[in-house]
C-alpha cells in the first residue's frame, strides 16, 4: 500500500475506537480515502500500571483479549497485506460490540479460537490464522506500532489515534464519539475535526462526560442514546 490518506491506530476491544472507526469508514467511502489500520494495544501501553487500583474489575482480562486479537491481526497483515486488516477488524469488533449477544460476551470468549475462527472466515481469511492468539512473537511488532502512534501524540492518550495526511500530517487521540452520525453529518464532522487538526497551535478539546456508546455491548440499541457517565483515565471508574 502506498501511504494511505489516514492511519488509524486501534485496539479491537476499545468501544470508542470501534465507534470512531465506523465513522471513519463512512467518510472514507464518501471521500475516496484509503485507511491504513494500525495497531495499538491497551494491554501493552498499560503494562506498567496496577490494574487493580486504576481500572474497574475485568479491565485487565479485557485488554489482554485485545492483545490476543491484535496478534491475529498482525499475522493477517503479514500473510494477506494491510488491506485485510480492515476486514478482520470489522468482522471481530462488530461481533464484540454490535452483535445481539454482545453484552454477555466475556473477554475469555472473545480471546479464544472458537470465537475468532468463524470471524476470520467471515473476513475471507483462513481459520488457521487464529493460531497467533497465543504467539507472543508478534508482541514486539504490536508494541512498536503502538509506540509509533504515541510518538505522534504524546503518551497520555488511549485509543483510537488518527494520523491525518501521513507522514507529515498531525495525529490526535480521538475524536471520541458515542453516536454514529448519518452520512451527511459524518463528512461535516470530519471537516470540523480536520480543520482543528490543521491548525498548528491546536492541542486538545475534551470533556470527561460521555454517553454510553451506541453499541449493544453497552445495552444501547441502534438509534438510541446511552446514559451519560463521567469517565476518568480511560474507564468509568469514579475519580477517588
């Protein structure tokens, strides 16, 4: 792939990365953009953090399942090329967040072969690629790509990271969105975001109050709005 119009750094178990990726896909289809789907592991970037004191119960296992899925994504890229990563990401994260039973999907399940193999087939890929779930040899590549994304933004961010017009363009964390816009609003939002990103002095626009994402995994059906919550340090755990 020649350099894409957008580099999108994702962890497949991050709900806000998934929401933003769906918006980016809408814009890419309308603007004829190409997207290079790149890796950033929440488990690896939080490797020095005590999960028990920083996150709610279950986050460590959840982030670990994301790393396992990224190992498969890395093998997909090695064997099928960069374009196939987008298809794998879409198949996996739509099942994690948008499928009817998503709210009951435990991290141990979504990080296992029985979950991944049929999704590889859905993406037109071989089921044997699921062998990479336990293959830690991919971790250095995943860590290096995450570090690449963080080198563009600074380290006090999470997922997603979008690099606009790489390699010279600016990169930012987010935008964090809780609802999927319609087609017209999708490109309007894109123009607003890229307008901010194009100003050399712009650094941050943020609020910690967020709606629960418009995803079945959060109990929010398509077309509905989720309850508003106050997020701290990447989770819904109240500030102490």
